[in-house]
C-alpha cells in the first residue's frame, strides 16, 4: 500500500502548512478538518488537517502522532469557507484558520487521557498505561504519561481509545490557569483637594497621574490594566499603596457579564410591517439573502428574533452578528431573553478555554445560536439555517489583519455553502450592499417606526452664522444647542451629545513658529489629553508629557487647537453644573464591561447627559433620550477616503435615530460649517435613499466602489527608501501582469499613504481598480509570489474599507 500524506496547519507565524505522513492505523481519522497531534521540532503541537491526500514531500516527513477526536473539529462547510477566504483575500490557509478558531483548540493545547471503567484491560504496555492512569486517579495528560513511562505512548493510547478503554480529550492550555480572581487597585480615601494634591504629589508626578487615572476610571481598575495598558510601573503603584492612597485587593473575575444582564423578553406581537418582512425573510431561498432596510426604531430586532425562532423550530441553528458586542448589550439581551440557554455569546473577554468551550457546545449542537462580532461568522453552528448581520454598514465587520476578510462577504459565501439564508439589516445600508439588490440580495423594507412614531426633526445649525454662547473656549457652542440642553434638563429628560474625537484637544501648536507636536513614530499629530495629562498618539499609543515650551523656537507658550470629548466634558460640567454626566469613548471604556456600566446607568436614569464618540451612536434604545446634539458634524467629512461622506451620513442618521423612541418624542441639532454638504442635507431629511442615489453617481467618476472593485496593496517597512522602491517594483510587477493578460485593471500609485508612517513603519500603497474577477487573478498571483523582503512587508487588502 502506498504511503499517504497530510497537510497540517498550525497557528504559528508560518505562511504554509506542514506535510506529515499518515500512519496506517490513523488513516480513517486523519481527514480534512480533524485535529491531529504532530511533532514540531522537539515539541508536540495540535494542528488541523487541511488536506488528507497530498503529494509526498521532497524531504522525509514525520508521522502524525494521534487524532484525538471522534468527530472532526472543523465541519466541512467551515473548512470550505476557510479555503474561500484564503483564496479570495490572498491569505495563507494557516493564518485563515488561526483567525477562525479559538486559540485554545489547537497549538499548545494538551491531550488528556481518561480511563473508562469497565472496559477490558489488555496486558503489555497498554496494561502499564492503564495501571499508571489508575494510580493517577484515572486521568492525566498524555505527555505526562509518556514522561513517566519513558516511551512515546500515542500508538498505545490510540489503540486503547479505539477499544473504549480510554477517552482522549483536547484541553486548552489555560483551563487550569483560569483563576477566578484578579488583582484590583482602588482609591482608599476621600479624594484630596487640588491644593492638597499639589503638596501630596509634589515629588511624585507619576503617582499623581496614576491617582487621577484611577479617578477617571471610576475609582478602581484591574492592576493588569493599569500596568499593562496604561503603562504605569509597579513601583508607582506600590508608592501609592505605601502612602495609603490606594488599596490593592482581589476581586472576582467577571466571566460572563451577559449572564447577569437582564434577559429582555421580546414584544408579544408583530406589527403588520414586521409580519410582512418576516414572511419575506422566510421565503428567501437557502443560500440566498435579503437586506432589511428599516428606519431606526422600526423594530428590525424583532424580525430577526422571530426569523431565528422559526429556524430553531425547524431544527436548525443561526448566527447573529453585531458590530461590537460591548456596544450592543440590548440586542444581546433580547436574544438571550428569547432563546435563553440556546445562545452562546462570543465576546472578546472570553479566555481561550471559554472560547474553546463555546466552540464545542456549538459544534455538538448543544447551543444553537451564536451571537458575536465579526469572527462569530465562523462559529461552528450545527446545521446552519440563517446568518443575521445587524448594522451591516459598519466598518468593523472588516478584519484589520491577514486575512483581511469582510464578515458580510464571508457570511454570504458561508450561507451559500451551507444552504443558510442571509439577512443584512440596517437603517443606513452601505452602497456596496445596495449594489447587490436584485442580484444576490432581495430588498425588504420597514419604512416606519414602531407605533407610527415620527422620526425626530433634525436641525442643521450653521456655526458660521448662528448666534453663539461666549466663554466656551474653542468649542463652537450655539445658543440653539445650549437652549435645547437647558430645556431637556429642565424636563428631566436625557440628551446624547456626539463628538467624534477623543482627548482634550486635537493637537498642540506653537503660536510663534507654528510647530505642531507630532508623534515620533507616526506621521500624525499628538492628541492632547487632560486625564491623565499628556500628549498621546492615537495610532501607536506613544505618550509624552504636555510640553510647555516649543521644542523648535523655545517660545514659552503652547496653544491647544481643536477639541475632543474631554474638553467637551469640562465645558458641560461648567455650563450645566447640576447635570449628571457620563462620557463614553475609548479612554473611559478601556476596562472590561465599562461600556455596560455606563449604558446601564443611562438606562437607569442616573445620567442626564451622555457625551461620547461614535460609540454612543449605535443600537441604543432609550425612550427618555429626547435630544441628540452633534457638536461637530464635520470631523470626518473631508478625510482623504472615498467613503468619508458615506460614513458621515451613516453616523448622523444613526445618532439621530437614538431619539424620539418613546412617547415624549425627540429632536436633533447638528452643528456644522458645511450645512450644504449632501451627507448632511440627506441625513437631516432622514432620506437614506436620497443619499444613496446621489452618492452612487459620485462614485462613477473617478470610479470607486461599488462602481468598481478595489485592491489596496500596502507596502510597509522601517526604511522609507526601501519601502518606496518596493512599492515601485510592485507597481511595475502589477503593470506587467495587467499587460500580459490584458486585464481591465487600472493602477494608481505607487504613492505614500495619507498616513505615511505608523509605529515607525513607512507606508506606501498601490491601488488597483477593476472588475472583481480581474483583481482576483492579480490577488492569486500576488498571494504566492509576494514574499517578504527583509523588513519590508506587502499586505494585500482586497475590498479595503479604509484607504488611510
Ligand atoms: P431598530 O433596530 O429597527 O432600530 P428596535 O428593534 O430597537 O429597532 O425596536 C425599537 C423599539 O420598538 C424597541 O424598544 C422594541 O422593543 C420596540 N418594538 C419592536 N417591535 C415591537 C412590536 N411589535 N410591538 C411593540 N414594540 C415593539
Ligand atoms: Zn504614534
């Protein structure tokens, strides 16, 4: 009999898979999708079989040692999806699987052998193994047994497993280590006054920064977070502890915060519009899809719920994707409320072990619904009947590293492979999705809000001419917005204030010589932060103290320009001192579940004014929010990216949709200096279709998606000349390919990216435009031929969502 070989993928930074020989005894189990134990140098790792009948390698291949599972870890449909992702996005299959699978399922995981009582125990080495296991209490890792008995045991254990004398189980490396407590630091006494602070911290500015950072985080934080992410040293922390200013203690680790979240029962009856939409969703053929285009507050969630309920009733399972799990606790709790224990919530705070558990439960069909962000599109739901993708227009559905997949595209492909139906929902569908209507997608509408509530009136306030309140520093504050806030507070209602820029000021500049403080590692100005005070880079995290003198001309005055959420918070606290404020941006939500804490206090009515970045614009449904103020609608309007108008429209329409959801109604005020921009005009009229129509024509010339497809080839490296040269070679290489195969593809570049440097790496790009199939050919060529040269890397970004 001829020898057989398998390709095995490992979650290592390797581009290709490894070839192993399949021992005859394992032949039936080494099939695509199965987990196998393989030797890698001097270790044993768990990998995934991606091909079971591959050609013999040139060098001698080592043996697959074991195949511990009865059933393949990756179902066939998912493996096929992985092959599609790798091919379409030009990514190595190993990295693709790495993005799909919980880390705890393979790699460093251990195989544990458990004795099964009652089976006939053979003699010889097998008897020695079972005796040893018996003495160990019936269970032990295989590697430990092999060390104790001083010989490899895989063959013996495989035989024992087949006669039912032992069971082999793969355990993630962190199961034991997953202790349930963590060290937490909290403020010990009443906060010192400003004056006391100056004395207390005169010689310890770092302690002061840490102290104030803790205040900012609500009085306590995980030690891991303070030391790891905020970058304070353990010495600074100890200093504060020794002076009795903070306490360090143990706190139970929150494993599943959603478990305590109220499981909201759904409304009992569907409106006629919802019924019609549900009927249409149900008539979508397996493998096909629909867009549920429903205005904000039209009750899309209930349509998803009922559709999923019917999928479950038919004995099948479903995946529900949301843009960011932390920002959508309401959607999550609605699914929990409807389906209880059938739901697995896949969120980023799960440990590897918990993630692997969730995978197993879904794979076995013990959980039927997976709810999660982007990567949940790969959840191994059994007999997948439906994939729901809520807020389909969100850019966070695109993965930011290899493989740079878009969950919406993957969902469409997976639905086709597995015969599921795909439901994309949004009040502001993307141009990309709308271009697929009447091709891959059907269009369904929910044109009205529940209870025939009107959409809130939106007023554009032209900051160039509108009367303004004085004494607000650099923040343009119209009398109209001021009066609206005062009136809202007087009625004891709530307001949301959107400012899509975090930090205190946008940048620091010398008024004399004009020098702007830039990040030493990125080509971007540093943002001024007030708490803790300093200059910070939003791309690489670089921090430096707030400068008082110009580094160029030594001028002793430096000016802050532009404003962010921290400055807005200060303005609000000064101007509306009686209002209870909460701020939600990346800086206040860096600890686990801080989103939920903030949103829960808004829901409980403990907050009058919630200010924040785009984080506050999504999915929230609070009936007492009767005012939405957009402090500066222009922050993203003129970014050098063809989607900047689309993003602005979506953000405004979404945030406007957060009000008028209850019987008290609501209104929206949008401050801008560009009131005639089409994104603002259509948003003010709640006319998504008007916007889509106008924006679609603007994408014709020069052509941008959906009028054409795009591939962005990004070249990065630490030497600028090397990067530029590689980009030029790359452009020539593409041009030659285009000419040779007469591809209808246009090349733009090479050129430096708008963000010319991030984290010390220079960035150039070559942009390819053309029909998707033609670009696909180039991607396939590029994937196998663009190898890394020294430190210069080439990244293939197909269907990019950002060109910055
Ligand atoms: P969308 O996601 O379309 O913005 P939601 O699904 O959040 O809208 O629904 C808006 C509000 O209407 C929610 O508070 C929801 O509970 C309520 N709602 C939805 N459907 C119904 C219904 N059939 N009867 C009563 N209330 C409903
Ligand atoms: Zn930086």
